[in-house]
């Protein structure tokens, strides 16, 4: 069963991975590297050859897929806002030269609040950036310390003012809850601070402790302790109510937006549209095939300089794979899953959750499986039971 598309079949979104950070946060398991880890203190020695490799992969994409329309570009990381604005502009320009970059395309850049200045933001606007996602995480200093975050929480408000003054249309902040040492009151302080900002989008994620991170080691040593699961669930529920009261709608399990503020790029992932991930460790999906690149930036650059693909491995999605992913991703969306897309057996398996209030009764009567506020907390369980 082919997943529903939110754009034409001839569209391809681009994710550009910027794998660099000044410092690795204690909770982070992303594919990122500090200049020191790469053997240099001079950031320019890293960024210039890296962007040249990115340009080569964009050319590779053109040779692979041909003429195609690009509705969204997303610079993620890492810390994309560490890159010179001229390098960001070069990538956007290259995509526009090789492909049909749609008029009004959404072009997002993730940013650390400490890295933004008025002049840099103006340069980003001139380059074509029209959406910025700020890594806020928390407004409480001791919670940021548990996450090993280095930014000054007061700089978030300053950054937002600069971003809006520069004319950036869409502004989002990322929050993390369920952090060691974070009380319910701390979480309320964080989300109330976020909701007071001039933003139209919030992403809020429960902390997941990844093996091998500094945070995992601190927990193992007993230096920190995770809050109870029930408390973390309560934090989700009270935030959802607060966000809704301020005009933010939960359009995906961990994402809230004012009308028109939804992240079009991320929706392309959830709706199964096609995208090309540029950079080390980046994943791509096109014409029923998924592949991913080598993880280390030096290995990545070497492959492209030598005229080779940086692809590490790939898989062809079977019809069963596509259908399972459709269910797993679409159930996260506010519109839910049409009951007509499920088998009679699957409908029977999840009908009990309608009776317990985890599935909205009104949506069910209209022919859709839509998770309720409490149902979102057990989305994974519902999917597992449905697909077994």
C-alpha cells in the first residue's frame, strides 16, 4: 500500500546535514563532530571543503533523479548556524540551479540562540532562509545544565526578536521534557516562556537517553536520576492543554503550530513524500528505495572528491514495508488513519482503545482512527498491537 503523498510525485525535498558543533551536548547521539575531534581549531578549514562535497552530492542527486521540483530545504545538524551565511547561500543557490526550486519553498535553518546576530540573520534572509528553528530545550538553567547545553537561556528571547525584526516568516523552538532534575514546575516555566515568544511552532520531545552518551554515563553512576514515567506523561498533557489554549494545534504527536505554521518539510517525512538527505549519515527516500550515507565527514568528502557516491547501504521497501510505515507515521498525525485503509482484523484489535478514550469517538464514527490526547502517549503500543 503506497503511502499518501502531500506533494506531487515529481517533488523532492532536500535535507542538508551540517555535522558540526562547538561542543557535544551530554544527551546528544546525533552524527555530529567538534573541530577538536576533527583535529583543528580553525572552523573555516572544515566548512569550506565540506560545502564543496555537499555541492558534489547535489550534482549527484540531479544525475540520479533528473528534473524535479523542490518544495522544501532543511538545514539540520549539528549546528547549521555555525556555518558562514555565504556557504548556506551557496547550497541554496546550487539546488536552485540544478532543480526547480518552487516559488515560496520552505527553507529552514536550525540554530543555536548564542550563534545569531542581526547581521547574520539579515544575510540568511538574503540567502533565502524563511524559517528558523531554535534549539531552546529549556528556560531553566539547572535543566539546561543536566542536558549539558551551553547556550544562555536569555539569548532565546533576544534571538527571537532579531529573527522577527529581520522579516523571517516562520519561527519555531524545540523543547525537551522529562529531564533529570526537572520538576513539573520547571517544565511549566519552560513552556510558558516558549509560548510567550513570537513563534508559530513548537516541537516538544520527551528525553530519550541514548547508550554511549555522557548523560547515560552520569545516570549509570547515579549522579542524575530520571523522573518517573507518569510525571513525564503528565508534562505532555499539561503542555498540550496550555499550547491549545494559546492557539497552537497538535498536528503531529510532538509538534504544535498556529494555523499556517506547520513544518512542511517534516510533514513530507510523515506523509511518505520523497527526500534526498545530503551529508554524512543522512538518509534519503526516492522511488521506493531508501539509502544512507557513510557517517564520518572525512570519509564522506573523500568519496565525493574521488567521484564516488557516499552511499553506505540501501534497501528496497516492499509493499508490506510501505504499509507498516504508513500506519506507524500516519497515526502520529492529527488527521489520523482512514479506517478504510485498515483490515477488519486491525480495526477489531484497536476498537478497545475507542472505548477507553485513547481513540477519539467522533473521528471513529466519521471513519478515521484519530488518537486522543491520552492516546498519543501510547501511540507505539497501539501500532504494535495493530500490526502484530
